């Protein structure tokens, strides 16, 4: 057993290291829920060390895609690789190297914000590093010490969301997966979360993939964007290349035009 673990660690550090070009690859991936086709031959490459945005209407398949990468849902067909490791085969190893913020992430209301961070740090980073990791989370959250010592059930939506995002980012996972991190937040809160994500990627060189319905925000924060519609990728690239290809003023216009072409 000890020997096996040793081998695993060696593979671990060679895979997913800085040499890796893509933090995640999905190739021709399909997924159905009963007779509902959520993903249809979806192909996507998430570059290493960048912020990647997935945008598309309700029900397009964004959360399903993220849940597959987070090892929570198994794809029916196609190829999925996270940090150089194929899913679902390597899901246990992948799980150790990613952080995931679900769409509906909540905090433990009876714990303080700080205790929430510490609890997660203990589970995911181990007892020895927990305090150091939680401190990082406290900083990322941007909440005052006073607020961090309040019970989470007293938090506003924005405060809860900030702690939930900090909880994911503090782990400094090789791939962080954020499902609508800024949904329901005011302009100032979403602005500061955007800055947090940008700073984080710059500081750590790790990859972040996130979804959002705010296309202005996506344009602002993402190095690369993919447009998803009815379980397929309509197009992808940097916001500026997409805008010039579609002769559009902003991503919203890109999306409308790409949709028009897809349905023509
Ligand atoms: N567990 C499930 N059981 C049944 N159907 C599901 C399940 N999860 C997703 N679906 C279906 O798959 C499709 C894609 O859903 P998904 O949640 O991935 O969309 P989304 O792009 O995240 O949408 P939104 O913007 O509303 O969050 C939808 O039609 C949805 O009803
Ligand atoms: Mg969703």
C-alpha cells in the first residue's frame, strides 16, 4: 500500500505540473439525464494558468460541464481529462487537485465565517496546514475580522458568497471551478470578486473556469471564453478575437450573432 501511494505521488507531480498546456480537456462529450440531452458532443479546452469563462443561456449545459470536471457527474461518452488525468478513471486523484464552488454553495450557518474557512481547510488541506490556509481564505474573502467572527446565518448574500469563493480559492488548487460566483451580487461586490479572481490567477499561475450570466463581467475577467448553447460549444476564443470575428461591439452581441448563425 505504501509503495502504491509513493508511485501515485510521483505521477501526481509530473502530471498537472507547469508543463501541462491544458488544465482540462473535453472531447466530443455527451451527457443525458433520462431522455434530456444536456451535452451533445461538447469539445472544450481549458488553458492552464488562465481565467476561462463559460457563457450561455439557462439550461445550456454549463453546470453539467462543470460538474463533470468536478467529478460529480459521469459523462456518457467522449473523453474528459483534468490536469492530465482521465475521468472518471482518475477521479480520486483529480478530486485532490481541484476546488469547486457549486451554483448553490452555502455556508454552515451556525459556524462563523472564520470557522467555515477553517473547517474546509481541515478537510481539504489537512489539520497541519488548516490554519495557514484558512488565513489565506480570510484575506481573499475581504471580510473584516469582526465580520468573520459573526455567525454565517447573519451574513448578507454577498458576504456568504465572498466566504464561499474564498473557501474555494484558498486551497490554491491546480484547477478551480466556480459556478456563477457573482450571481446575485451588487456591482461593487462582483467587481471585487472579479479582481480577486484575476489577482489569484496572476499570483498563483493556476487555472480558473467559471460561469456567469454577466457578459460584461466575463469580457472583463476572462482570458478565454466559450459560448455554449443546447449542450454544444458555438465558438470560443479571447473576447477580443470573438468580437472582431463577429464584428461585434461586445460579447453580448457576439453571443446573439453566434446564436443566429447556429439556428440559421
Ligand atoms: N440532475 C439532473 N437531472 C435531470 N436533468 C438535469 C440534471 N442536471 C441538469 N439537467 C438538465 O440538463 C440541462 C442542462 O442543465 P445545466 O444545469 O447544465 O444548465 P446551465 O447552463 O447550468 O443553466 P443555468 O444557467 O440555468 O444554470 C437542463 O435541461 C437541465 O434540466
Ligand atoms: Mg447552471
